[in-house]
């Protein structure tokens, strides 16, 4: 379900998501002494995740090459949440088996910033762009573009629109033909988010997004992304739609149950954190403590037990 962005903007990107990760804590006394105390949704250098052996080789070849790291592109990912019968649920999409990158892996909707996201400010409600700039650790135009990318991507990929005509209202059902035509135009880059919202008298509802985490692709990857993860409650009267594209399946699951799926490392880490919250309200409330000014920057470590991703700022 949903049209994955062509630039594959996942936080780990490329090879980082090809193995089902195992997380360990307290890998060494030295790591523990150097680690900052993580808040909800954060991580520290005392955590590591099992990685494919070829990642170690990729890191070694990069170090020997002397080539400078690629410049990361800004990106946004949205964790949609809804109440469930027993526990709250999150939405994940499975990438199509025909995809060259990470086929059959599950991920949250997301993608990279469109340059047009930063050009013309859209109508806006909720925390102002300058507040988001401080929250995300970015200049104001870039912070605004990241929030816009989150709103645009989740609409493009699963038909959910985090916008409304005023600060107290969110748009209702957006499943009609007119909405679908606009969504397809956004995917094809024939329409900008600003023009789409302006034509309908809508504003970005930035208050519906809660910043959760920030992941930076390892420096040895040829394509790198600086990806912000946001939490968002599924708006009332809206529903996930099968909009086709590069994913072939979507499902809602409690975070703890979703951990058994084939997952990219940032997705697995996010689910593990969210599994510790009893409900949507407590997860959203905890996001205020998440530091988004410093990204999680995975590093590769190879020891006698195998190849690992070390997670920390």
C-alpha cells in the first residue's frame, strides 16, 4: 500500500535493513561510561544490532578508499497510530518483492524532502516553523520542509492527510476521486504540497506530528539520509487506503507483535521503544523528552561474535 519515494529515503538506507536485527545493551563498560542517558525514543552507544557480514566489508572498503562521505539528504518518516482491541497499533507497509532494495521488508511511510517543500511556506497551524527549527536542530526553512515532507509523504503513500481548514479541524474522508487525482499528481511531482493545500483552503496541522527520533545513514553508504521520525494519531474519519506503488501490503499491529516482521533497523528500534508504552497518549506525551538535535548514527563493529551496528549519537 502506498507509493514509496523513488529515492528510498529510509534512515538506515540500502544495506542497513537487510537483516532482521538483534538488539543488545551494555556491550562494554567503556561504552556505558561514554553513553548519554537516553530519553524515550532515543538510543545510546550501549546498544547494538546484529548486521549482515557484508556491512563490515563495506565499511572497511570505504575506510581504505579515502573517499569523503556522501552528503545526507533530509527525510521524514511517520509512524501512524490508532487504538486497537487489546493494545494500540501502528501501520507498516511491505515493500514489493520486485524492488531492488529491501524487498519484502516492512517500513513506515516516509521519504525525502522535495525542494519545493522549502520554497513557499504553506498555510500553517500548530507549533510555528521557528519552534520546529529549535526542536529539530535545523534552520527554519529546512525544519519547515521536513514537517511538510512528513505531511506530504504520508498522504502520498497511504492516503492520510494531516491538514485542516483551521487549528481545531482536521480534514475528514479523503478517499474520493478528486483527492486521489491530487495524490497521484503529488507522487508524480506534477503538484506541490503548497499548491495542493492552497487550492483546498487547507493548512498543515503541525500539531498532529510528534517528533520521536532522528537517524543518520552510516558514512560508508553511497546514499545517505538524515531522517526524522514522527508519531501521529490516525485522524478520525480517515482510513488507510491501498494506493498501489512500490509496496504491496499494509497492516496494523501492536508494536510488540510487529517486531517479528522483516524490518529495517530504524523500524525495529522504533517498534521496540514504542512497545514500552501502554497507549497512544503516553507515547505522544513522551515525545517531548526526545532530543532530535543529535541523530542516531550507526557505526559498524566486527568482533568474534559477528558484525554489529553500534547505535548512538
